[in-house]
C-alpha cells in the first residue's frame, strides 16, 4: 500500500497526515501500520531516520477511543528529548481527533504532569523513571492501557533501564498489544520479547549497512591539540547549512562552545547537565534554524528529528559503537543526502575498527584540507556566516492555521466539564462536534481549540452566550 488512503484510517487522521505533508508511507510504515491496525504484537528492527515514530503514532491515534477518559496507550522512550519529540508527533497526527498526549520526563514539573494526567488522557509518552514515579503516586492510572510501545529498545537497555521497563510492564494489563522498535537487537531484547510479548509479528527493514546508505562517511586522523584548528578548516570547506558537532563529555561541549562563540559562529550547546527547559529551548531554536551549529553530547542524539541537518561532525569518536550509528543518523533523514565526518586520534584506531565492523561500511580517511583550499573557500563561508539564517516553519504550524485557541475563565473549581463546553459550542449555529479540538479543563481556566476557521465567529458568539448557566469571560489564547 503506497498511499495512506489505502489504510483503514479515519478522515481526521488522514486530514492531519495531509496537512503534515506525509505523502507516501515509508517502507517501515508500509510493513507495520496494517499489522498494528489488526491489534497484533510487533517486533520491529529498523534503522534511525526511517519514519518510525509515525509508524506507531498513526495506528495508535486511529485505535484509541476518544470517549474513554483513562489512558489507553503508553509509549516509552529512553531520553527526555525523544519523549518531547514523540509527544509532538503523536499530538500533531491526532490533532483533529482531539487526542490528548501528556509527556512524562524528569527535570520538569512533576505537579504540572500530575495535573495533565488527571484530565482526559488518551496516549502517554514517558521516560521510564518518571513514568514509574507517576504510577507509584497514583497519578497515572494504567488499568486501561491497551497498547504499549517500547521505542529505541536497544538504547533503553544500554542506558540500564531494563529493570524499570520490567517494573512498568508489571503494572500494565496482561491483555494488551505490545510493539517494540529497535535499530539493533541485543540479547536482552530477546528476554524482554520472550517474557512480555505474544507471538509478535517480526518485521525487519533491511538496509545494506546498519547506517543510512545516503550518508557519506569520512574521517581525519588528528591528535587532541589539533582538533579545533581542523574543525575550523573543515567547517570552512564544508560550509554546512545545519550541523551537529558531537563531543563525549559535558566539559568538552562547554569548552568547544566557548571557542566557537569567540569565533562568532552561530551556535548553541546541549548536554545532560543543563536544565530541561534550557535543553528544550535550544532544540526548538535549532529546529527553527536560529543557529547553524549545535554542540552536543550523546544525550541529544536520540531526540533530534530534523529533516535538514546536512552535516554531523564527531569531534570525539564515541565510546560505544552503537552511538556512532545514532549520531550520524541525525543527517541523511527523510531520503536526503548527508555527511558524517569523524575526528580520530591514533588511540582511537581500535574503536574505528569496531565501528567499521559494526556498520559494515569503512570510514574513508582523508588528508586534512589544504591551506590553499581553505583560503579559496573562506569568502563563501564568511558570506554565509554574515547572512541571517532562514527561519524554518515547524511542521505542526500548517495544522494550526485554521485553529484558534480560546480561554474561558472557569474550570474544575466551578464544576466546569468538557461536556459543558461541547454542549454550548454545538448550540451555536454552524458549529458541530467536528469543529471542536482539544479541550483542557484546569482548576480555574479552560482552554478549547476551535477548528476549521470558525474560531473568530465562536469567540464573538461567546461574548453574549452563557456557558453552564452564566456569562464567562472568553478570550483568545496563545497556541502552543
């Protein structure tokens, strides 16, 4: 099936896929979506950048029952960045079905997540530690979970989350569908599959090599004290539009960031020692294209889903060979060409050998760019450096163009319920349930999205219309 319309998907899901510019299913989507829609357990081996998130997000958004208040699906991810990314993708795909998707992750307000869970919730995305905390506190009611997705299972296990994943599974109903996605299949995964999955359909999306075929992989041999100068030369010659530079430690990220700031390169940094809000801000700004160079530790490798990163530079050879695959998988996404460049010291030769064996593709080591070439290409590099970057539009923006979010100054404390809002809105001429988006009832406020370009009309009508028996102040709210 080479078109999303070939699947048994509702109009609401097809509308969002169309507006998100999902043209044709990728190979992994073609294989997995029909099986997932039949409620079967699935074990999927597929490389990074293959369109995997939509592979489970589409069937989950289709299968969950909107009228059910308790969470029906749980998606586990190894990192906070990935949890945020997956939440965004699921929310966008389920936008017109009004799917509510809280994300649970550490270093972020526990109380805010608790409030979200106490509202109508359809699909929960979470990292293992924070998910367990909410289960133990009784905030996350798991007795109606029908679907479990374990995303990036190999990374989950290599980060030591096996026991926590097991603990979460023990808290879920036995009668459920389990989907497990992984780029590689270490032995620990076999144990998990054997113990917790029911005759899973095994799907492997074969690639000639472990790494994405469209990525050109080169390397330079250089000792530590020569790396910064080599980086300056390589960046000048390559002149990337968007580049992630990976270091092995937080200290190295900070140091390299300070050096690039001195050189007035448009850059920012991300690592595990930063506050979560700061990490989210950096990732958002990088996605939008506010700066060109992101210096990162491996914590960022699993949460960067940006279609147009042209280059990845390994300033340090990663300690784990698996991390090499995850790092370079940030480029060459969505069928585009990509470039990965690795700086290796003589002491890294063993690791390079392991990476070559693991990926089935040898790095091509080259001579350093000549001074003459660097001088020749410098004007072009400086010209791009002086240009203001082109700000990229978030893929969810298109979904929001016909949507207005309204704020109503009443909430749970005044016994406001979603059904009260729906009843009032449907009594307005020209409005139906199909025109109502996500409703969030907080303690003293309610937010409701009005779809299909009807927001201004509804806002005007609600100035003189009672909601739950009395006038309420209704104003326009900012879209998230």
